[in-house]
C-alpha cells in the first residue's frame, strides 16, 4: 500500500503550504526490474499560486492556480497539453478515491519510532519505520527542523479540498510521522526497491518565466471530455 505514495505526498504537501518562493530538489533511486539503482532528479518550484514539477530533463508539469489551468510539457518533442481545472476536478475524484483507499490502510500500519538520528541535507532527522499489513517495510528519516514545518502541520488538512480526507487524518493517527520526510526508503523483504531523498530547499526568488510554456512548443489538442456527472450522448461512440 505504501509503494510510490510518499514521494508524491511530499510534492503535494509542499505545493499546498508554500507561501514564499520555494525550490525543492529530490533524488529518486529506482531498484526495480532492470533499473539497477538508476537515479532521477525531480525538482519542484513553487511561487504563490504557481507550481512547476520537472521530472529529469524530459517532462514538466506547470500548475497555475490563478489561471485555473495545468500544462503537461514534453521537452523531447517540444509539445504540451493544456487542461482546465474544471476537467481536473473530475479526474481528481478518481485519484482521490485511490489515495484515500491507500491512506485508510493506516489502521493496519505498524509505526515504529526509533532513537536513530542522522543529518540529511543539513537537517537533523529521526528514523521512523513503517510496516504495512503484509509486513513490507518503509523507512522514513523525518526532520522537524525546517522553516516550512509550521505551515506544513497547520495546513496539511487542506488536502481535504483535493478529495483526500483520509490522507489528512494519517498524521493525526501517527504523530511520529509529523515532519518533513527527508529520505524515504521502500523495501521488498531485505532488498531496497526505491529511495527518495530531498537534496535541498532554496528560497531564492523564482523567475516568473519558469511558469510559462517555452517558446516554439506546439500544443497537442486532446478530445473534449464530458463534465463529471453530465449525461452521456447516446450517439457518442
């Protein structure tokens, strides 16, 4: 149940709570299949209501809450897709249901705080081990020494606005997890499956142009989808 969820939650949480400009760099190591420990850098930029997420050099997502629009950008083909947030809300309902189902499994989690400590990214962290119902282990090195922490803890429940009420309750149920997870390591048995590490926080002012579509990129038009709950046209294929 835990697989792949924590790196996503890190990004979502910071996207919600950031007030000043924030650049967060995260390194993800993949040990599944033939990946053999391949590393990928994910960079998150937040400036007020604007967010950009870069996955390596190939893909970017730009979320503009002030314009109610999101862009998915493919750098290799110099193309992008535009989606309005009205449509996004409908898609988000399905995503929210899946995330809530995972979060509700917290009732079956075993959270094991430890006294082990390590400094990661210049921040003191404490190791917390989490085991799901199957016994699969996830290790989190959590710091409470971050300028973003107060906002993180006070506004985490705003995830409910995105259809994720069970996620917001997870921290109430497991206060040992409260903080910023600087490193998350997922295991299958004794083998590492994936490791995500936050490498840096940066509060430097972000150039507004970073949240615009690069010049020369072509828009990919996608077929219009019905609004959530709208009656389906019987003549539609």
